[in-house]
């Protein structure tokens, strides 16, 4: 980065990437939680790319699920807030879901799944991702959870020929949960 680039205004995406780099540094033991807390607050108030570069200069760039697996068809991100996808929607074959200090809900009970296998890369740092899946769909959960959890809370066996949802987790201080939709009482 040249000296003049450091004065350019930072975008929200660049702030998100800096937060993710700091989160990965905590997960690998390069930063303490106290250092993370201090720096992440500064990242959120940073105005220029130079300020972001100074806050992340001593940690490696983020190694998100997207970087490991190629680009997704769609990305959903919850950064310091909540994000949800619900109602009738078409599920892409590869979906990247990221939660940093946030909560992300994917409700799939009314979704249209056209492909036999759907891959969801769930990256969580100090947040949660909850995926609501109706009974009968096969779910395969893999990946790591450091100071966190990943679980499938479904009942019964998958239907023969049912779609498969493959959830690949990268969790630090958070959770990925796959569960049945809440039943509405009428």
C-alpha cells in the first residue's frame, strides 16, 4: 500500500475483514481477548485504510471459509447485529454465512432447494448461526469449534432422496446450531 492509499476512506467490507483477521488471531493465540476487544473497537471507529492497516499489521490476514473454499454463490453476514433469511427463498448451492459479534438465522422450512447437495460455510466469531431445517432433510456437520459449539438437533431419519445440507463450521467463541423450525401454536 502506498502512502497515499493509507489516507483513503475505509469501507465497511474492509472493517469486516479487519475484525475477522483479529478474530482469527485470537482463535490461534496471537492476541488475547483484551487485545481483541481494544483493537476491534478501534477498527469499528477507523476512518482510513491506514488506520485499519496499523491495527492489523502484526496479525495474518483472515483465513475465512471463503478463502479456503473459493467464492460462494451468496454471502450473508451478521456483524455486530442480526441477519436472517426466511420465508420463500431460493437456496444457492454454496452459501457463505459469517457472524462476528452477531446472530444469523437461516430458516429453510419454506425455502426452495433445487440441488441435491447444498454447502453452507459458517464462520462464527463471538456470535451464532442457527439453521432451521425441516424433518426429513439430511444434514452433515463438520469443521471445528474452539471455545464454542456445533450441533444438530433434528429428529428422525432423512427421507430417501432428500436434499443434503453440508454445513462446514469454523467457530471461535460462538455456536452453529442446526435445529427444527419452531412450531406455531394456533
